[in-house]
C-alpha cells in the first residue's frame, strides 16, 4: 500500500512541475509590470528582464535540477503535507496556508459523503437481500424497473430536488452547511446541519440505491443457488440464519470491494454535488480555486483527493482482511 | 445476404423489449435534431450568435419564458412587439412635411394592439438619424386605448441611440404623480414605466397585485423637426414581452433554442466518442497485455494500477484550469486519463481465458503474427459482450461534460447544455424562479441518459443471456 502512495505522489509531481514554472513566469510578469520603477522600460527590455528574473527564480527553487531528483523533494513535501501558500484564498481563520484551508474544509466533505455512502450501502444491502429472497415479487420488479435511474448522476438529481423542495415548495434550504446565522445551541446546530444534509443525501439515494440494490440482488441470487444454501434450507434452518451465515458471509468480500469503489467514485462526484448544494467542503474549495486560478490550492486539493483515495483503499483492504479469512496476513 | 438476415434477426430480438424500442426512438429523435441543427445553423454561426454581445439580441426580451407556456398559463403573457419605420409595417406611418426651404416636419405614428394579461417586461425606443450639423428634435407622445395622451420626452436624435423608457426616472416620477393626483393617494408600490403606460387607470392601480393592463390599441406619436434638407430619422419601438420563441431567453437576451439545439450534437458526439474510444483502447491494451504476457504485461498492469489511484475528476479539473481547454481537447484529455481504467483489468481477465482457446493455438501454429491474433482473433471474440456496457457508459460522459461546464470549465465558445445550466445557476435562476431555464437543458440531458440506458439494458439482456430471466 505504501508503494501506492509513493508512486502516486511522484506522479503528481510530474504535473506540478510545468504548472509551477508557468506560475512563476506569471508572477514575475505581474511584478515587473506593476513595479513603477520599470514602468518606463520599452516592452522588449521588459521581456528580457522578466526572462532573467524567471531564470533566477527557477534556479533559486532548484527547478533546473533534473526531475528525478526533484520528484523526491516533491514527494517529501507532499507526504509531509507541505502544500505551500494560497495566492488569493484564505481560510476562515485567516490563514493563507493551503494546508489550513483544506483542513478546514475536509470535515464537511467527509461528513456528508461517508454518511451518504453508509446509508446507501446499508439500504442496498438490506433491500438486495430482501429482494433476492423474494425473487419475482413486486418490490423486486420495481427495483429492476427503476435501475435505469442511475444513468443520471447524483448531482443532477440534486438540481432537480433543489428546484422542487427549495425553489418551489420552499420547505428545505437551497444549500450550505447550516442556517445563517448559525444557531448557538449545539443541538440546534446539529439539527440545522441535518436539515441541510437531507437534499444531498436524497439526491444520491435516488441516483444510486436502485442500481446498487439491483447489483446486490443479482449477486445474492447467484450465491443463494449454491448447494450449501440448499443444504441449509433442507436442514430446516430459519431463513434469518441462512441469510446471515450462508449468503451474506461468503458474499461479503466482493461487496466490500464494491463499496470501496463506490466510495472512491463518490469522492469525485462530491465536487460537483458540493457545487450544486453550495456545501462548504473540499469540492467547493476546488471549484472556487479553479475560478480564481489559485494554483497552490488546486494542486493541494488534488493531492488531498489522492490521499483520500489511497486511504479509502487502504482502510478497505484492512476491512477486507477482517471479513475474508483467506487474505489475512501470514495465511497463504 | 446472411449477414443482413442476421441483422434483421438481431433487431427483431432487440425490439421484443419495449425499453429497447423506446430507447432507440429517443436516440433517433436526438440524432435527427443533431443532423437538423448541424445543417440549419452552422457551427460558426451558432458560436457567433452565442458569443456576441447584446447588439445581436437587442430585440429580445430578457429571461422570457418559452412562448408555448401561454397555452398552459391562465394569464396570457405578452409577446414582443416591434414597430420599425424602416420596415413597411402595418400600423406604422411616417410623414415628412416640408417647412420652408431647409426645415421639414416629421410625424411618426406607431400603433399596435395589446391584448395580453400581463405587462411588458421592458420598453425601448431606438432611433437613428442622419444630419450634418443640427440633429433632429423629437417630441414623443404616448396614447393609450382610452385616448389619454401623455408627453414622454423631448429628444435630440443624434446619430444612433436609444431611449430606454423602462429606466427613465423622470417618466417614473411623472406617472407616480399622475396616479396620486387622480386618486388622492400614493400607490403602494413603485410604478414602473411599463405599468404606468399600460395599466388600467382605476382603483386597481393602487396595488401591485390587482393592477392589470388595459387592452386595446396603443399609439406612440413622435413629432419632430428636421433642420436640414438631407436629414432623416428612423425609429424602432420595441415593447418587450415575457415570452419568446421555442425555448425562451436567458439573462443576456440570447435565444436558448440555439444552445439547446447545438447542445444535442455536441453531447452525443462527445459521449459516444469518449465511450467508444475508451472502450476500444482499453480493450487493445488488455489484449496486448494478456497476449504478450511477461514484462509487457507487468508494465501495463502497473500503469493501470497507478492510473486507477489518480483522482480522475480533480486531476481533470486541474488540467482544464491550467490549460483552458476547448471541448475537443478536453475530450482527448478525458480519453487519455481513462484508457488505463478498470476496464483493462476486466478485459484482460477475459482475454486470458481466450488465449488458451484451441482456435488461437491453431492460428499460432499456422504462423499468424501477434498483431493478427490480437486484432482478428482475440478482440472480435469479446467485442459483442462489451457493447452493452459501452452504450451504458455514454451518458456518463455526457454528464461529465455538463459537470465540467457547471464547474465553469467547459468550452469557452461552444453552446452546450451544461453551459446553460451553469449560466442559470450563476444568474440565480433557482432563486428568481426562472425554472424553464434549468428544466429545458435538464430535460434533454435526462432524455439522452434515458435513451442510452434503456437501449443499453436491453442489449445487456440479449448479449448476456444469463440476465434474461432476471
């Protein structure tokens, strides 16, 4: 797993390079153009000056050394979360450090999207199991019919839900994290946050519940035709035990893999969902940074997203090992 | 002969599923729209219209609903009325009477019937005159159906210009005073020129909720003096409505129809190109990896694994921000980022099975080259099975484009559905109640997604018979 992180960050370093160079050139250009001392210089001289300062700056930052050497520096910097300073954006506490800005936003993203994923996971698991045991029932058919709904992404349902519940019916907020001004009482604060979470959660549930339930159901169906399940049924075991011990347990590892994949893709989908709901998380930060061309923040966010991804994979690998005795360390 | 027969057989089995039929119909309609659009409105014209400033769209109302909304609404909303003295229009007369040697008098009368239940959204008077030294002097009068004549303004018509009645503070004050004088008290709201000029003058005008327009024939009379022999003046009165065209307009008075129409071919070609090329390249990589094995396999698989841990959307956003891509370069970047995707793993697993099939051994024994085996024996074998997932993945890319546009990273020139939604979002359409603005592109996006999803799922049932009974 550590290899993953290392390779990944090195990869990020590759992009960062050109971007930083461009940024330095831009900054120096702005500096020279705004400096009254250089105001009277002819454009050609000015360009020369910019080029000279640019080369100096490159040398100062060590950007003229081969990339291989530098990539290790980048790696170290990224690993220690030394993400530099923002150009325009500041954190709510006024800090200009990219790290502080991101750390401030991260909890909101994690709160919303882990909640969504856990709810989604549980619902689809239960519903899938239920539907597979009552194969061909009305609920089962409903799930199959509604599964094309997920060809439309969650954020898009978000727009429609805002249109219905916020703009037309005016019963739920348009977006944001809490009411303005935020309530003093922590309980009310939590309630307000919950109220703001309803629509984002709902939009994702509409988009992904049915397809996930459908996938689970098909999966459970395949496993419930195994001989040992029939054997258990023949023994007269109660259906609850059959479901738990004979169907759920062996299907758990692939389901966990699936869960990890959806969690990963949810980090990505989060950006646009956050934009739609104006949720003050990492996605909104990335959006604002993109609008303002605040490159250190953009790069920092991408690095953090990469981290989230890797951490997700890593944690789920651990869970995998717990659930599936075959992959446990030391057992081959 | 046999292949065409097989195709018919295939279509027959496909259209057994009603969902496949519905999906195909939707897609055919979208394709038809695309073809029509590309032929009827050339791309340059579309982007020019979409980019151009207000000048092109000056005669359109702002944020107008689509015209067909009038069929469903209880109140009939006004259409835009344009009266132009340069055009030969019914209700427009222009008379020039000479006054002595140099000067002449001009009388322009423009009349129109207003039969709507709501007030216009704006009123502008554009004028254009030619003269050498002294510009024409005009006096503008307004006559409502009851015959009340109101002097609006004295105007010096120099060259080209406009008189924006709607933002004339003086006119507003005058109308306010007029109402106060007539009813002995102030109205409860600000009487805008649109309301003041079109309202029924009875007790209802005092409240904003009750005031309603007076139906009938309105006239604008412009009397003026031209000081020079060669001098001339032309005016255009635009009474902006609240409905426009098939799709309405946005905050910049642009006709949404253009972007909605052009969004179709862009969305379709974007989605299909992305889905198709990614699937094919993934498959080739997987086939090469599985067939050659050894070091090539190792390298390709490691690249895939690394690529899978790169956060796709943030990286894409980063690239789009730093390099300001147009839509087709964006497409290339998306393809480049996706070709080492999870598909490589699944296809490779399939190819590993195929590798040991006897017919591959046979091919190898007669000396077929690697390329021949990969492209003629291995890939065609699994091609049919990937078609459903390919069709199903098209909407993902259509929505990806829309998502990027909503993040403000779409193509800067091309009109697309995502950009309409972005504009609407940024202009606060949800807060101001311009729902049509968001619903129209959304509906098209949903239709596209639905079309591909329905077709894809039915194809899935045909190509993967195991799902059929499910």
